[in-house]
């Protein structure tokens, strides 16, 4: 690290599990041929992961479908090389999206969950994950089947905790109730879409998580880089972004809310800090948020994320950043 910044550690929801306040998203590392053009190879990823670890990051998130399994393989090898003990880091992965062409190669059936966890553990090179998450809601599988299968995974010692991602609040409440009435394992975390440009989760999901003691670990905390590039010229902001990623970003955020981005740039100038630190500091200030999941393809991405933990925005600055927000279409 160029400075002395190190992340803090907090409990994940009401569990006793302590995680770093920044989670390193491992989707950025894998195989370009199986994913987007910005994905880094294992050799290119290693110095970034080491930089994060040197700064105190101990929480890492991946998924079986990232680079069709290659991200898990890279994650397992890098963490095994960097850490001397398995218990020194918290490893999370996810299940739901198809991993093959067969009718049972995706979803949240008992069959697929048990097959998927075994394959994930094989790729990760470990006998357990700390957090096993359902990547999306499965309309085709009864929630009772899914929750019991996840409970079986925990009881078998293959996962320590379970979490969920990107669903309606009523679905999450239904899943938790199903676990409660049957004496099965509850979800301890929610990985949802939340940033300055997309705040629909504040209506129901985040209040539900706060009430139930569920840790919130948002994905896309910088709105696919739009917040980090606030104040840049349009040409600079879109430079080196692949056409596919640009299309995906525009589908999520349109052109971005320019009023919010201008305010991010203003606060960044006022604080003499990069816009990325302002966007992450805002997110870290929100009640219920445990650890944003940050993707990093450059050293400065790691440095900004770690430094943001120590940035304290004033109430006036937070209100100023939030005031232009307009309701949006729900995007999972």
C-alpha cells in the first residue's frame, strides 16, 4: 500500500463472523474467453489480491458462473498461495445460474444445489466455503426445497453460513420464514444492488435486513464505475470500456443521473478525494451496510476502496448527494 490505510472489521449481520468492511469481488479475475473483455488473468490478478490482503481485506466473493468456473479456480489458487491458513479469510460463492446445458444444471433444486456446492469446493480447492449464497430467486423450485437443501449443505460442513442476493423483499421474508418454521438455517446476508445511482433497495429490502439483523453486502457499489468517473469528460469516462460492458451499464443506469454525478464530483473536489472514495464512503455510512463488494482491475481501485473506510461525510454532504435521486424501475 502506498499509505497506512487498513480496513476495519465488523460482524456479518448478527452472526459472530467478522469480515473486513471491504469485500473484494473476484468476478474480475478468470478467463476473458468465458466472460467480459475486462476480466484479468490469474497472473495479472495476483498483485491486486495481494495489495488488498496487505491492506487487511479478508473477505472475498465469487460465484460458480463467473467465467464459467474459472473465477473460482483462480480465487482458490490465489488465496491458497497468499494466506497461510484457511481460517484467515472469509470465502463466499454463489449458486443459481446454469453451468451447463442440461435441465438440472442450474436453479435452486436440491439436486443442483448439492451438485453445485461439490463442484465449487473442487474448483476452490477447499472443503468448505464460509458463505454460500443463492444468486437469484428460483420461481420453478419450492422455497421449502431450496431452504432444506441449503440447510443440508450447512449440516454437512460444506458451508458455514448461507446468504441471498437480488430478490424482492417479500421473497426474502418468505425464505426466512420457511427456515424459521422448519428449524433450518437462516440467511445471514443479502447481496443486493445498491449505490448512489440506484437506491430502490432503501424502500423495503434494507429496512427488512436491518430489522432482521441481516448483513447487507452490496454489489456494483460504484454503479459499474460511473460514480468513480464522476466529473470526467464523457470521452474519458467511457474510454477503454468494451461495447458489451457499455451496453450492460446503460441497461442498468441509462446515461446515469448527471445531477448526482455532478454532486459527487463537487464533494470530491471539496474533500480533495477521488470520486470513488466519496461514493464508497456514502455507502459505508448507511445503516445496515456491512461491506460493499468492490471489483478491482487496477491498484487505485484497491487503494480507493480501503481509504474510503476512513472517510466520514458530513450530514450536509450526504443530504446533498442524495437529494437529486428519482425513483427508478426495479433492477435485480
